[in-house]
C-alpha cells in the first residue's frame, strides 16, 4: 500500500503544485480548459462587482443633495 500511495502523491505533485497561473501545466488540455473557465468566471464576477461598486458610488454622489 505504501508504494501505491507514494505513486499517487508523486503524480499529484507533478500534476499541479498550486492554482497560481505560473504553476499550472498549460500544455495539458484538461488543465487548460478547467483553469481558463475558472479564471474567466472569476474575472466576470470581479468585473461585475467592480461595476456595481462604481455605479453605487456615482449614484450616491449624484443624489448627495437630497437626504431621506
């Protein structure tokens, strides 16, 4: 069992050491598809949040004269 566990750990270590873009083996198509989709989704979510914050700040500055 020790040999099999060591084999799994070695292959996992070779496969992916971290999720940072410079540590990902981009030559492997499965890694490329997964991480491109992951980073794409995170980018869309981040841009949406940034747009919501900017829109909120602009609306608050625009309606600063009328206090409710």
